[in-house]
């Protein structure tokens, strides 16, 4: 009987520990380091946006990237 009570108390403690407050790993004063341009996925965002525009212009008739246009590149 005592073993079952101890096991129940252990399981209850584990279950209730999941409801505790979780501290964020990144503090508010550290977020500026994550917003650094060196942390971006692409190295040249201007070139990436231009290439995306070219891709959307070429594939505009088909709607490959979800953009509208006739494919002439003038949109």
C-alpha cells in the first residue's frame, strides 16, 4: 500500500511540474543579438528579393509562387 502511494505521489509531482512557469531562454535585452543581419537566412536580401521578383514574373501565368501577373516583368 505504501509503495502505491509513493508511486502515486511521484507521478502527481511529475504531472504538476509540467504546469509550472517556463522562463524564456532569450532575455529581452538579448533579442537585439538575434535581430542582427548576420543571423538572416540569406546573405543578400536585396538579391534574393530581386530573384524572387524575376521568378514570379516568369511564372506569373502559371501562379507558381502565388503572385499575379502576365509574365512580362512589368508588374
